[in-house]
C-alpha cells in the first residue's frame, strides 16, 4: 500500500484535530465502500492496533489493516482529493476479480 503526500497530510490533520495530545497516529482501515476501482476506505484513528492487524509504516503514519485484507491492499494507493467536487480520501487498487467489469480490469487484462 502507498499513501500520497496529500492523503498523509489530510490524515495527520484529522488526527491532530481529534487527538490534541499528539503521539504517533495509528489509523485502522476497517473496510471499504464502493467499486474495486475507486474505493472509499473506512478509516478510524485508534490508540492501538488489534492483535490480528498487519502494521504498515508510511510517511510518518501507522496504518493498521486486518491481515486477511492486507494482501488485497498490497498495490493500493490511498489518495486525497480536496474541494467541493473532490473525492476526499479514496483507495485505488487496480485489482479486480473475475466477475468485475470495471475499467481497472480492462486495463489489467490489456497489459
């Protein structure tokens, strides 16, 4: 998993607003909403990761991901798009299952 500088800055900002005492930000990806091409991550700031979580250190952030989901997010990119028409925090995976008809699959098959 990769985190864009914009997404890292937004997560740090959200963490600072919810945790004025500071500390090392830990964000747990609880799941996702949307299609496999552009997922909306369900992210929560947590004080500690769960025992079964895989921990990933990215740009000064600790991301906790359930181990059974970590492999699915190996090639994912977490990005942030601000503004009224922006997508906010979103994941792009580029990996699809056999039954998916999204454009990410078309790109993958064409390579």
